[in-house]
C-alpha cells in the first residue's frame, strides 16, 4: 500500500485515489487541483465538466506568467485563468475513481468533500527536437503525480438557542437599589 502525504482523522469515512506519472502538464494540473480543493464531490464534477466546455474557468494563481486575463475569473476574485482541458479530464477520472472507492466502502456519496488533493512533479520524459545548424535541443515533458482524499462531511447540527441570561448587576448597584426600596 502506498503512503499518502495526508492522513485523515477517520479512515472509515474517507476514500482515496491516486495517479502516478500522468502525461499531463504539472503546472496546469496543480492549478486545476487547487480550484477544486474543498469542494463537494458533485460540485467539483460539474465544475470540471464546465471547464472542459469553457463555461467556468480555472484561476491561475501561482504559475501565471504569460497567462491572459479573462472576465470569467471575476467569480474567483482573480484576473488570470485558463481552461486546461486535459488536466480537468485527468482530475475528473481520479474523482470518478475515488467515488467508486467510496461506494464500495458504503459511504454517502452526496456528503463527500475533497479534503486533500496534491499534485507533485514526476520524472521528466525526454525527447529531442532538431534545430538549425545541426544542433539538437531537449524536448521535455512535465508529467505529474496526483493524489486525493474524499471525506464524508458530518451533518451540521444547528446550535440550540439559549435562554436570555439575566444581566449581572454589581454589588454596588444592588446595595443602592436596596437602599432606595427601604426609603
């Protein structure tokens, strides 16, 4: 069994999935993962499907050099973003895998939340490109590892309303009231 970088408090209420050496750009996938972190499973699925259809956008917060500004990013209180289709597809596949793992465990799929998602760089794969004057340059790819943990979120119980507490009265005020009532 492989080790995950995060350990949930209750292992019986979580489902895991991971992919190693995936042929998808690390930087785009990292931004996609950060966009869905903390979302409910159903919302994350619709978000990623909307990204593929360019109805919603992934804000690029860290790897943003040369990334153009888009109006759709206003929803995320950001300016720069893209629609990384391939990254969205890979994360969708992992979410689907984690969902089936949760169903096998008997968890409530509608209550699942992405509590942990992490993207790491994998070993670069090497090709070469031919340049002018007989030179050869590297043509590297930037694959990545993705791991995610879905946790079943507990139902939020509303806090019971407390009765109004009597306002505390100082000793000095009590004595004054007692004096006034005697007169």
